[in-house]
């Protein structure tokens, strides 16, 4: 019997699986017009900005205007972005009863826009503002949230109406704990197939998740560049995610 490779092997693994978990990174959203923060056009590539300060919670407390001035452009892109083939591919796998959970490092909310029902957003999302002083939350949808979002999109610092403290979007900054890591770990351990899409698998702690799959579980890596897990993966495809989805012909 001929040994399956590449796209054919990916399809076979999907067909045989009963509990798929997807782990996604910035690469799944670049085709929606959102640049990878660490990519050549991302915030971290800019020479005029010390990138470690952009998402530093300590620096945010000292100088919140620095964050809002430098994040406004990306914020506008995220708010107006729509899911792409990669997101809808995962929704289709869920509809087929195969995909049970999406674990994402992204803050863009596109998996929820694509209507995946079980999404773990390790780095939070932009659907809520939180006061760093009194911790009051201002979730979407609400008039207050919309007002704060408009300020943020225009490089202005939103303030808490309760205590006049500074509001920050409910995303994880350097120096803060990621969200729902234990829940993500539990899902990965239950998976018989883990598919990683658009992630370099180098950003801690999400980078550790593939090491927790079961002995009989399979690992598929779809990413433009190499990852630290390539040698142990069942199949690695270094192509654009939309191109891979087109070849799979599942949508």
C-alpha cells in the first residue's frame, strides 16, 4: 500500500479522528488583513518603537497613551476584519462533528465570528474593557463599550466612569497570566488529533501545548515556516493556510 503524505495524509487523519483540537496563531488571520505582530509588517518589526513596551502591563500603567497611539491602527484592522477560509475550515470541521475545540493565541475574535462554539482565547479579546484601578468591566455590546472603543480607535485613552482609572482592552499583556490555560491543556489531552495552524509554536505558554497530546494522538502542523515540533509531527505542511484549505476541498 502506498504511504500517504502531505494533503492526502491530512485528509486521512481528519477522517479517522473523533476529537480534533485546533491550536491557532497569527498566521491564520493574516489573510483577513491582520498583520502578524512578529511578522515583517507587524508592530514588533518597527524600528521606531521598543516592541517590549507596547504590550507591557507595567509600561501601560505608566504611559497608557503610548499603547493606544501605537495600537490604534491594528485595532481598526481587527475590528473591521472578517473570517477567512482558515476560520471557516475549522467551523466546517466542527459542523462535521470532528472539531471539539479551538485554542487560539489571537485576540481578533475571528473564530467566534466564524461561529465556532468552543473557543479558548488564551490572550483574551477586544470584546471588553477593564479598569486597571477598580477592575470594573465594560463588555460589548453596550453604549459605554462602543464609546470606549471609538476613543481607542482614535488613539485616545478611555477612562473609567466610576473611578476615573485607565481602561485597557481585555487582552493579555506581558506580565499578565494567560486566560484558561488549564482548560486548553485539558482539551489538548483529550484530542486524538491536534492541528496547529499559523503558529510558530515558540510563544510561551501556548508553545508547550503540543507536548501534552496523548501517546496515540497525531499532530498536524500547517505553517509557513518551521516550528520546534516539526520533527515529532505526523505531517508538516509549510504553505499558506488558504492554499491548504483549497487542496483539502472540505469547504
